[in-house]
C-alpha cells in the first residue's frame, strides 16, 4: 500500500484513520483538513465523476485525527495503527492506492 509519488512518512503513527466506504458519500470534506495529503478521492466505478469515495493511504496517515472530526457522515474512525491496517481492506469498496486490495468480503 502507499502512493509512490509522495515522500515516505518518518515513522508509524500510534493511531490511523480508516474510512468505511460503505457510508462514504464522496463529499471530500476530509480532503480539506488532511495536513499530509493522505486522503485520496476514488473515482466512480463506471463514471469517474460520479459515485466518488475517499480512501486513506495508511502509509501516509500521521494519525492527527482531523478527518473524523469533519466527516459529516461519521464514516472515518481512528484506530490503533496495526488494527487500522487490518480493518481497512474489509471496509474498502474501491481503491486507488497501489497494492491495496479493494472489495475484500468480510467473513463475519
């Protein structure tokens, strides 16, 4: 996971943001507050300008906690970093981050 066009983070954060794309409306409010540009807009599946979502690049997230505060739909949570990396694939429907597997179906 991680966007190769952005510089690497100095160290892993204690917590990281996870967006549940099942509740994301693509409003992009979170994009405006991310200080390290770790939130990526995900284009619509069939029409790139429609049905957009966002995805958190966990290799860039610093755990500042600003995005869940501004999300009007409460779809972003802060999780301990190791758990965030486990949770994210289960709640990601579409992905733009290289190496990230989207659409994994939860066994639960």
